[in-house]
C-alpha cells in the first residue's frame, strides 16, 4: 500500500515553502527606537510597527491582498500607506 501524502495546511513539508520573510524595514530618522517593517509573518505581506529596543513587531494593516508599501514619519509617530477600496 503506497504512502498517502499529508495534505493538511499544517503538514510539516508545507511549512518550508511558507517561511516568514522580511521584505524591508525602515527606522524613523529622528527616533531610532521606532521602525516600520513589511513581512509575511501571517501569510500575506502586511505592515508592522517595530519597537526596536524590545525587538517586537505589532501588526498595523490587515488588507486581504496585503500591503507592501508604506512610510514612517521622521519622529516615528505616524505610518503612511495607501488604503484603496
């Protein structure tokens, strides 16, 4: 009897094809403690606030098609991206 492949979404062999990658990261020019990162950590590229001293990412966008472009203000207080409906 042949082995039946594991086709579940959580199958170990599928994980290697869906590894988390960071597309880009930017640090606020006048506030080196804040940054903006674009990563596919949850499956689709989205923007994340980057708390640099704590090395912590907080998801900012939740667009079905993803978001790959954005800017962080020089003081790190604001994030700018296009949300086109």
